[in-house]
């Protein structure tokens, strides 16, 4: 009975989420417009740190 209850609750919650996403579409886009630049900045910073670390490792390996 527990597995069936979990699936039922999952379907109900997913349906409510879909309805609310449709109802609050403009608010969702407003938040998304604010979050995407921040994610790009963090992602770019992580890529920059990873690239510099790899470059440092390569230069260290050439010295040895």
C-alpha cells in the first residue's frame, strides 16, 4: 500500500506543480531572468578555475 500511496502523491504533486507553473508563468520567467545570469557567472568562474588549474598542472609537468 505504501508504494501506491507514494506514486499517487507524486502524481498529485506533479499535477499541482504544472498547474501553478501555468498560472504563475510570468512570475516564473521573471525569476528565471534573474537566476540565469548568476548561474552563468558561477559556471564561468568554475570553468576559469578548472582551466587555470589544468594549465598549472601542465606547466608543472613540463618542468619535471
